[in-house]
C-alpha cells in the first residue's frame, strides 16, 4: 500500500463529507477570505499527514465545523468515482514530479538502497503506480476508520483568537466525535548505523540536460540527540556560494552548475542524508562523480568554525523568519502540531534554536567521520540518455 496515506490526503481535501458536499468546503473558506493553496492545503510526509486552514478570525467556527465534519463523516461521501478521480490526480502528480523530471528517480532509488525491503522508508511517499492502481474503495474506508480518529489526531490553533472561546468551539464540534480503536503499532524500524557496503548505480535519464551525481548516507534519525548536527551538516557543506562544495565544484573546477546537501528528517530508526551536484551540460559524468567523491572522502577538512557559525546563524534566522507566520507551510500552527506528533511535545519548537546553537565543531566532525564513509554510501550517477553508455554495477 505504498502511497496510500498521500492518496487519502487528496480524498480528504476534495471528496466532501456528509454536510459539506464536494467542492463546498473550499468555496466556503475562500468566501471568508482564505486562499486555496497557501491558506487551505494538506501535506503528507513519511511520518504524518497535515492539513491546515489559515482564515480570518471571524471564520474560525466555520473552519472547525468543516474539519470536524470531515473527520466524523468523510466515509459517507466516498464512492468509487471519487476514488478513481483522485487516484488519477495522484498518478499525474507522480508523472510530473518523478517520472518526467530530470533526476526524478533519485529519491526513490536512494530510499530503496538506504532502507531495506520491508522498512517503512524503503519507498517514497508518492508510492508506486501499481499500488495506487490496486487501492480499493474498501481499503480507503478501512484506512479512514483506522487512522482518522480523534485519538490519532492533533489540533493546533494559533493567531488572533480568544483561547477560552476557541477551546469551547473545539469541544462543540470535535467533542461529539467518538474515540476510535487504537491504530496498530508501528513496525520496528531499527537499523544498524551503517548500510554495510558501498552501492552505486548509473541511470540513463532521457530528461536530463546534463549529468548529475547524488550521494546518500544513512544518518541518525530525527529523534536522536545528534539530529541537530545532521540538520546543520548539509547547510555547512553545500548551502550558499561560500560553502566548500560550491566553491570547489562550481567556482574552481567549474564542473557543476549547482550543489546541494540536506537530510530528510525521518523519525524512525534512521534518516537519509543527501549530497548532490548537477553537472554542466557536456561535462563527463565520471569526472563529476570523481570530483564530488574526492571532496566527500575527507569530510572533516570541509568542516571548520567559520562554516559552522555561518550555518548556525542561517538556521536561526530561518527559524525565526518562518515562525512569523501563523499558518501555512512551516508556520506556528504547523510547528506546534509537528512537535506534538513527532516528539509528543508541542513545545519542542521553543528549544529548537538552542539545539542548533549548541552544535559543536567536534560533534559535526565526529558524525561526518562516522557516517560519511564508503561502506555507508550510495552513489547515483545520472547520465543524459542520448549520451549514455554505462550500466549498473
């Protein structure tokens, strides 16, 4: 059932419910001043599905009514035609973002190499075309009854509200919804620290304008005490024109047009850390790969005090900047809900700045020396298909 949670997100957003017919919810909230997309939307990541509404304060009760009706009665409005429609929407989303994009298979490939078969992170959130096709109406209804219950949900409300009035509205609209059975426990996602062997694949990409190299490493998960170190490592290595990988790969050697590094932030067992370089058109893929790996084979020399101070300042600024927003992607409501779902602590966000500021040079170098090693590395080499002669090995 890969891709199932994301498919259901689409059903939740667009299907309607017993008292709010299909299409009505969006019209009601837009009439109150909200905008579809930035203010009304949903997201599915590897560890949660998140819905948000950012509305004028006078529309708070209307927003509660719509969300509570969806939670209580969505399955009343589900039918085969609606499932088939949203299934095709999700398939097109996969085609646009994965199948028909340059280097679009990178995440799927890295996940499959980093997390073994059967692990929850072995596959991307969008899932496979085969599993999307196989989803039945009864599958969808069972998923709703299992996971979309009050005892498996977190509600965060921020902004221009009277707290007592908001709590009374929550009780009025969500209080009558009965508790569901406890959802099944998560599978054991524990993994060894290292993958155990170097892995490499050459991918002939008909959409690629030039070569690209993606390098993945298994890292401590977001629940690990070293998670802030993982978060800052990517920014230090490849964020901005002053980063060491940009300086070497783009400015000095002029092999790449762009470099990047980031972690996925996975919770259970391990995380995935990615470093990549997009080559200039016409550049030889082997040269690009050799140059990038030469830098990554000795990561400690890329990590210095100046770089750490730069990325810590950038991270703190980014955090403060995003928390100026109440709703939407990354706003206060999003972060409060995420903290409760991920760490059972809505106040997690209040300690985030101090966690990032507390990362030391020794911690970063130690983590890089432990995890950025050959037997914990997956290398994907994308070659424009028209010029490709390589295979896999």
